[in-house]
C-alpha cells in the first residue's frame, strides 16, 4: 500500500510540474505574440501607444482587478519576474507542500493536504509582499537625493527631460530604473504630466505623488522650479528621518507582536498535526467552539490593528 501511494504521488507531482511548465511556456509565448501583434497593428514606432494603453486600460470586474493588483505587486518587487512565473512559483510551493502532507497523513487524514496547499502558496506570496515593501522603502529613501540632483541639473542648464535622463543613467538602483523608464517615455513623445501621473500610479508612493502634483502645478503657474524642487526634497528627507526615528522607537514592539503572531501559527500547526486528540477537545462542545473562535477573532483583530498602525506610520 505504501509503495502504491508513493508511486501515485510521484506521478501526480510529475504531471503537475509538467502542466505548470507547459502553462508557463504557453502564457509567455502568447504574451510575446500579443506584443508583436500590437506593434504590427499600430506601426513600427508603437511604443507610445503601448505606454498609453498602460494608463488608459482599466481592469473590469473582480478578477480583472485582482489580476492587475497581482501584476503590479510582482512589478514592484524588483525581482524582474514575469507574473506567470511568479504565479507558477506560488502554485509550485502550494502543490509541493500538499504532496508532502498527503504522503505523511495518507493513512489517517489525507484531507489535510487541502489547507497545506494554501499554506504552501502563502509562503512565496508573503515573500513577494516583503520584497515589495523593501523595494518601496528603498525608493522612498532615494527620492530626496534624486530630486536634489534634478534641481542641481536644472541649475546647471539642463532641461527637465535631460535631468530625468541624468538620474536614469547615473542614479542608484532601484530609482535609476524608474527615472530611466520615465525618460524613455518622454523620449517617445509622451507629455510630462502623463508620464508623471502614470509613474505615480505605478509606484504608489505618497511623496512621489506630491512630486508629480508639484510638476503639474508648475506647468500651469510657473515659478522657480529648482527652488521648489529643493524645498520638496528637503521636506521628503525630513519625513524620511521622522519615519526612521519612529521605526527605531517602535521596533521592539513590532517585532514582539510579529513573534507572538508567528508563535500562534506554530502552536496551531503543532496541535492540529501532532496533538490532534488534545486539539479535538475544543470542538466537542459549544463552549470549546466559542473559545476557539473568540481567540482566533481576537488574534486577527489584533494583527489588523497593528498593521493599521504601522501603515499609518509609513
């Protein structure tokens, strides 16, 4: 019986891996053919149209919004991953952990492979979210220096577009890539306010939204742009310093809360996978159900409140 289970799981795992590989290759191939078709239909120099499509296309429906949010999250990780590959990684971890749990608990509780599937998929998803936060913090810290350099370049006689190009060529990653992207769009003939608005929507950083608003205001009212940019960069730097002091002052509390939340997950996994007889006592009476659900609700509420506090501070 044991050998049959191993053979079945091995065949299932190989078939799943083959399906994921074929799905990734087909989706990548179709994406490239779609881009080539768009270029052919819009002419050889169709990149402005493609970039404008990025601004104009609005996702429709719940699945369209989820798809757009996932693609934006993967783009903001800084890992240079295609969304199909990232989704394949999530599925691989989920299916891999589900197979291991299925082999381990086949004789007693094979249904545990279902929650293991979601738990395994949550591991790379949590890593992508962590990378997105790291990427955004790096951009936030580099933004004041980039704006200062922008102002100094304009004082030296460069235009705004040439100053953007300078940062895109000689800046520090990852902000250098974003300014190079903006320069590429400007070089293709897009208007400045379109480029800045699209980049602000892509980055989702409050201070960059302020920068885009300042540039749009300057375009309509005029003024001494280098001085305005210097003041804006100084304000962003002060904000970054305050945020850094706040994180340093609250690091112990945040790490303690994170450790407590992690230990809750460890305890639940230990009880339900290794001490099932003791854990089943919670579900043999209405009082046990009430205590368990109350504890889970308080845990979720505490984590949500902590996340809200940290989000407001950022």
